[in-house]
């Protein structure tokens, strides 16, 4: 799942805000009502402040419950969803086109080997694949086959500080997000280069997508062009607007 352009973050208008409010209001069931006491539910600023507090509380609870050793379900290839849904803020003909020859994955932050990686170099690393379910916050799910480099292997290869708290990502379409280090090291977290046995199509994130079956769709960035390891909270496009940062599926 991919989301709106980075520049629209400065506007914060249009469909994104109602969607965000519906998402946050769903947090009321997890305990936001005591935070707003006797205040009217129509008191928008106070309600949003309470819901944001609840969202952050939910992040901490999800992180505490997360088991880095537990695997998400896998499926036989006969269950792959075909055609796999396209989902983005843009139409299919507006998918970013990245030059495979010129592409370089930029690596930064708390890593020993800060150098760019070409697609050829990434493809030369040991590869694995998995058939897992992608779950979208919008309510749908689909099963796909993803192949690529186990992210934990790549982090170790570049000498990342595995005790750091976060890994952040920036993408060719302006999207950005971040994940916790335990999820980054989960054995099913992949830097994907292929989909359904073929080179990753542009519509699904070429040249590089981070695939995590333990996270909701909006945490799985497409068209990844840079990553960095840090102890400073990096946020994310939807996370900065109130969505749960942990985003576990």
C-alpha cells in the first residue's frame, strides 16, 4: 500500500483528514473516552488530542506484544490473489518510473558501510521468497509472492547498529515511513526485488519494496530509494497525521 505525495503533507486538507479522523475515532474503544471526560465529542481539537494520545499508547502496547520470533502465516502459491490489487494515491499510469541502471539505494545513519547499492549488487545477495498476506488498513487483504533479500541479513551486511531503535525509509514517490528495529530484524521482513517470480513491477513498487507481513499495508513502502538507521524518531507520512506508528497487522 502506498500513500499520498510528501508535498501534500504541508496542506493536510482533502480526503486525508476525514480518513484520519475515522481511523482515530476507532481508538475510542481502546480507552480514549476517559481522557476526554465530560467534554463534547464534537470538541474537535480536544478529541483529536485525546485520540492521538491513545494512538501512541496503542503503539507502546503493540510493541510490547510483538514477538520477533513468531512468523506470520504463509500460503501455497495456489492461493495467490491474481490479479493482485493495485493501491496508491495515484492512478496506475502515474506510477513512478525509476531507471534501473541509474538506481542506487542510499544507506545512511548508524551503519558502518555508508555507500549506495545498485540493483545488480542487491540481486547478487542471497535471495529468499515468501507467500504472505498483505492486510490494508482500508479493510481488504490479498495474498502475494514476494522475493528478495532478508532485511536482517542486509542490515548486518552494511554494519547497521542493531541496537538502534528505528529504521527509516524514503521513496521515489515522496512517501516516507519508519519501523522499529525488532520488526526490521524479523525473519520475514524482506527488501523485495520480485513479485510472483518476476522482476518487481512498477505498480507494486519497482525497484525496491519493503515487505513485512507483520505490518499493515501503509507500513510497507514502495519505490524505496533510501534507508537510514537512527535513534531519533523518524515518523512517517500517515503516522505524522495520527495513524498508529507501530502499525502491526
